[in-house]
C-alpha cells in the first residue's frame, strides 16, 4: 500500500539547459567586464579592447539564449489555447 518514492515526471523542460547556459554566459561576461575596467587600471589598449569585445560577446550570447528560452516557454503555453479556439484552422 505504500507509494513509490520516485514518480515519473516526464522528460523535463527542453529549455532548461540553454537557459542555464545563458545564465552562465551572462555571469562570465559580467565578471570579465568587471575585471577589464580601464578606469581602474591602465593597460594596453589592445588587451582592453579584446577583453571588452569578448565580454560583450558573452553577454550578448547569454542574453540571446535566455530570450530564445523565454520565447520557447511562452510559445508552448499559447499553442494549446489557439488550437482550442480555432479547430478548423491548420
């Protein structure tokens, strides 16, 4: 009469891994941006430019991944409602 301690919850959210990767890229990009502050320490302009470019690319990539995950999650929630309203539409 005891219930099993493990219940099958399905395959999980497909947007979880890209969202975690996006958050990781945002954190690494933010950390790199704070370590390459030219107003706090003088440095070679080439090194500072490369650091800012890499951190900007990481921040932008993380933001794009998170935006795609949010769009995926919200599109998945709206799809069943639209199918119920117009059953004749493909």
